[in-house]
């Protein structure tokens, strides 16, 4: 048995559970997401979790207000922020496990098979008592890599845990268009490349939070938008970090943990961390989990 089997899911649950009610607004939700640096908020009514508001839901909401060809962001500012959470939260299934008995492996398996990022933990009365995320599981694995010597010493390429399906946008693409692409193609991130196809930055659905402090930046180019977020808070941006395809899985896990990132871009180049490079793929937290479940 591994650490995934012997550790209860409750042990890696978020120490502070941040929730929201269905009558609160998107503005309320974004402020909570920013203040607590989280990606989702359980929607609680009468003590029960009735929905789950993911940060991607806010992106979908924005795009729905501005169909292709429409760029008048000022016109939709008030409707965007004032919409009730209940109208924005996705109606996808909420995945739960019993807090008293669920193991980390059960959570990891559910995350991988259901293509989700987190699992809610409930008590016998089906009340929400915790939330276990994919990042918390990868952190646990990283702390016990000695249990997986063979897998840790495999290269990313040989382990087969990379994803080649990579979507890029140019630095001149508008931030609004970048969010539209993520929403319509169901991607959580995009690689931003320059005129040489070199990776210069990354934008993810979490970066929608940048519009709270400066709504006008949505109409500017995506590179400036990401840089503006970086100036506000280094913790709020997803810088683009590259690793070689021949990097060891154990080292990739350690880098994901150390940088608090959800993905690393891959390249066939040598010394990718120190030179310009063309991204050839991506490895995400979920890609890592697939290796262990």
C-alpha cells in the first residue's frame, strides 16, 4: 500500500473552506476568489452544497455577454458583476466522498476519471466539511517520492504523461478573445507566443480575476493583460515555465509544487529554463495524477 491508500482525504483538505451563497453576485465571488487565492467556491444554501462555482464559470459568463464580433466591454460591465452566482455556477455534477472514510487514492481516481479538479468531502448528513484538490494530492506525492523510485526516475517523454494538444495565441491577441477561446474550446489555459513562436507567457481561466481591479484591460492585448496582473501580485499570475521532455517525472513534480503551478510547458530544446523555446506540449497536475492511479 502507498501513501495514497493510507492517507485519509480529510488530511489534505483545505484548512479554510471558503463558500458563497446562491444570492450573492459574481463580484462577490471574484473578491472571495482573489482574497483566498482559490479556484472554486461551493455554493451553500440551507447548510447544503447545491452548486460549485468554478473560476471557469466566470469566464463563460463573460463570453456569453459578448458574443463573437462584439467588443464593447463597458456595456456589459454591470451585468457581468451583478449577476447572481446561482445563474453563473455550472450545473455539472458535484463529486463528493464521505470525509470519514475516503482515502486520497479514491479522490485521485475520481479526479482522473471524471476530469475534475477537486472533490468535496461530506459528513453523514451530507454537509460539506472539506475539499480535496489535485494540487494537494500532487504535493503529498512529492513529499513521498521515495515510495515511487522507478516512476520518479522516468523521463516525462518515456512516462507518456505529456499532452501534445497545445493551443497558443499571439501576444497581440486581445485578452477578451483569449478568454473566449478558453471558454469555447473548454481549455483552462493558453500559451502566449511571440512572432517566433517562442513561449513568452501563459494565461489561465484564473486570470479573469484581473478584470476586477481594471476592467478596461480586457480590451487590450493578452500579453499586457498578464503583465498587469503580475504587477498587481506575483501570486495571481501564471508565468510560463518550461521543462525539457527528457526531464525526470520526480523533478517535474517538485517544480510544480515549488512554483504552485498547475502546469509546465514542454520543449524538445536543451536548457529551456534559460533560453527562448518553442513549446511542444504541456504537463498538468492531472497528467501527473494519471501516473499514480
